[in-house]
């Protein structure tokens, strides 16, 4: 046929361009009767490899249907190509004739929305249908696809009938083992007839072939059914048939975007019919999963001692184990695909309910335009964005419909492995915090917050730091600072049960990468605790901003409880960080009130500033009535080489040291010999420093 174009597209304009769009020769004429006259073609319709023509036959028309066949010659990959060889596919057609009682005036195809090749279509996909209209009737013809042909063969299949077996074997030979196994899976999953489905499964396993080793002279080309893998395995038709079937199920939604910019370019809108496509794909994937769950031996990890492999030699055994391993990985991928498609439907539902409107503006930076199944499975950034979408859904649901079913429970039921178990604990914890926001009773609110803490603690070591920061901010807003302390300390214990990070803290020098990473991870958690302590301490300020915070009845008692929770733990590394924070915040007086087993070791072995260390220790020992120890620290201060300490300060230290040493004589655990020796040393030093003082005064007078 030809196509004519108008310069403007208006109906009254004359065409100016003529394009030869397609030339279709009439269908072949049967030459069984050479003297017969050639048929006269009345009407012809052609589309996508199928030609339907009507031929005049007296008072009625006969139909001649010519179609491009899906059967292709097997590609020869076992030998090298000859010089000058051109790899081209032959064009093969089939022709069928059908008589009718009508005179047809027009032939058209009934659109069904399917444009894929017939070979790749599934049993559940609609067949191509053609409408032939006459002056008195309308006839509809359906075109059978390869999968329909196989189903027809299966319906009349009997294992004891040699002709039936030959037909099946011929079909496997014509379409290839992999393609036919794909069709068997389609029939097994989509057929409503259980007997037909069972026979399809039987043929799948009986004629699906076995894995084999690659030949040395094979080309590097990778054809389905003869995949040259790194391990040297050519997978069976069952394996590659499964891959083909899964690929074709995912095809309609794999790269389909969930949202596209609107016509005005200001917002994102849901793609047309996206919900239908994803729902249909989910339905098909779940049927394939049900098939795999029923036949676990097809994909379960196999062991060398498996009874199925006892009769195999070592070379064949390795091939079977390799294929079994690949099938198990494909099964896990199938599970991920099912959940990814289900999550896409979850996002579309959230869009319809206006739960994710904050991300729908084109001006707001987000990954909404990149959201599809492929990116969900392959992009860490999109995975993180999916996490944010769930949090947004939780936030909006808490505001719009707080009495509805838990978002986390619903999501976990629908796609249990799309997120990790730790992420679901995190979502549930966030949900409980949001629930506490609307709770008016103080006791009930505290109870809900403690329940959220238990959820976070279920997977505290797996929650990323940026998500923990959000939790800490919410807990501070809810006046639940203790929750931050408990959560971060629990996380540190689970991250590093063998205290490898403590070794890094207490020892200088090279350490292994694992210990260094644990050290860094624990410090990040401790920083969140220290920020929370600072926030709690700020509540005591007269001008403290308490807006958008849960009310606190007794702020003094509340802050005291938060700090006590931090001090009472048994994490030495956190204690060291806490003491450093006290020093940086100029809270040495409060630090003197501590009575922990880690305080003295910190100032003795960890703190590098010896002046600060001794200055604190002598006061600490004095408050504990350990006067001899205080005297020793003061004596060391008096001798410490430091520009911070003047000669006058050294004499004061010695004087304090002598007083404490005298008091130490009354201590039962300090011998008189030790105190007398220390007193002698102090007296000697005192004389030296006094002499230096007199010399300094004399020099000053001379200078004057």
C-alpha cells in the first residue's frame, strides 16, 4: 500500500508527498491444478507478519491466511564459521485456507494492546483477533501462537501414544528446548485446567535437558540454551527456559517509570495504566513463585551427598551442582522481583491517597523520576529513597488516618524481603513515635516510647547513622532523652561484642581495618549520646526553648535521670568519651562527683594532658579521703615540667601535698614508712623552691 501526505494536515489540502510504505505480494497460489485459473484477490489486510486475503469463489469468498512463522533454524555454535559466511535468518511463512459463506468487504485487526512477538507471548496474553465484515455478518478469527499450539498438543497428549510423543518431540525440535520449556512454564502457571498444567510440568522436567560442559572450539557468542559461562557450563533448557520466562514477565514493568512530569512540568503524575501493568505482573510472578515453591528440588541448594546425584560421575556432578546453585540464585532474584513489584504498587497506592505529596514537585530534588523496578533492585540511592518514601507514608498516615492499620505491618505482609528485618523494626519504631505524638496521657505516651525503643533495639546495630540521627531528634522532641542513651549503648554492645574498638582506644599504633571501622562506628553513636546530654542540660537554662517539645513536670529530676543513665552503664569506651566531653564542657567539678571504675584509669592512662590529669586526680582522691594518693599527685604536679605552673604554684602544691600526706598517716592501708619518705621528699623540694624564690627576688631587686 502507499501513504500520501498533505503539507498542512488539513482535509481540504491536496497531498504533495507519496511514500512507498509496504509492498506485499499476494499469497502463493496452489499449483496442484496447473490448468486452474489464478484466484482473484478482493480484499487484503497485512499487519506485523500476518496477511489475510479474500479470494473470489462464486457467490462467497475464501480466506487465505499467510503468517510469518516463529520457527527458526537452530544456530550452529559448535563450529567456526566458514570464510565469507553471512549469518542471516531465512524468511519462512505458513499458509492456510478457509472457506466461508460470505462476501467480505473489509478486514481489520481487533486491537488488544499487545505488540510483542508471538513467540514471547504467554498463554494468559490475549491472542491476535481479526474481524472480517460482510454485508450481512461479522466473523472473528483468532490466530494461534506457539504457546497455543503446545497447549493443544498437551490436551491430547497421552504418554503411551507414540504419535503424541513424536509430536511433542517435534515441537521441542522446531522451537528449541529453551523456548519450549518457557511455554511449558507459561501453561503450567496460566492454564486453568489442572491436568493440562500437570502434563506441562511433566514435559518441562522430562524434555528440559541436562547441563553440559562447553566445547573448546565454541564461539564466545552467548545464545540462550547454550550459555557459555565462566564455569564452562552450558545450562539445561529448564534453566534457560526459566530465565526466559522470568525475563518476559518482568519486561512490561522492568524499566517502566512509576511517575513522569505533568504536562505543565511542575509536578510528577502517575503513569497511565501503571497500576494495571504492575498488578498483572505481580499476579504472574506469584504464580511462578508458587510453581518454584512446589518444586523445591529444582532450585534448593544441593549438596554433593544428595541422593539424586549418587549415580553421576564427578564431571557430571559438578555440572549439576553448578546449575543448582544458579537456579537457587535465580529463585532468590524472583523473590526480590515479586517484592519490588509489590512495593511499586504500594507507592502508587500512597500516591492515590496523597501520602507522598511532598516529593511530587518537580522543583524539589528527589529520585521520583528514576523510580522503577530496575532501579529499586540495582541502585543504592533509589533503595534509600524508597526508605524515605515509607517514612513519609508513616508520617502522613499518622496525620490523616491515625486509626488505620499499621503501615509497617501492611508493608511487611505485602513485601517481606524488599526491606531487611532491621529496616522493618526501624519503621515500626518510627510509627510508634508518631503514635506517641498524639497521645495526651503522660504514662501512656512514655509506654509507647519505650515500645518504640524496643523495636529499634531489635536491630540497633543495622540501622544507619543518618537514620539514628532522625530517631534521636524525635526522642528529644518527645522528651525521651533516656531512650537515645539506651539505644546507642545497646548499638555499641551489638556492634562490637569483643571490644575490639576499645583496644584501638587504649593502644596507639597500627590496627586492623575491622577494628578501626568498629572504632569509628561506635564513636558516631557516642556523639549522638553526647549531643543528647547537651540538649538535656540546656533544658535547665532560663531561656530554654521548649516549643514543640513534650512537657516535662520536673526538669531538674528529669535531667538528673538522663545523666545517671549515661553514667551507670558498663561500657568503658563510652565512659572515656563521656569524661572527655565533661572536660571540653568545663564541667570538672561535676566530674569529681563520679564514682566509677573507669575514672581513674582514664586520667591515669588515656588522657594525654598530664597536667589536667594530675590536677583532677589530687582533688578526686581528696574527696574520696585517699590523702596519701592526693599527696603523691600534688608532688608530681610540683615537679612537672610545664610552663603553666609557676614557681609560686609549685610551692602551693608542695604545701597541699604536705597537709594531705600528714592526713594520710591516719589511713590504715598506708604504711608510715611510705608517708615519712614522701614527707622527706616534700621538705627537700620545698627548700629548693624557696631558695629559687629568694634568688628570683634578689635578681628582681638588682634589676630594679
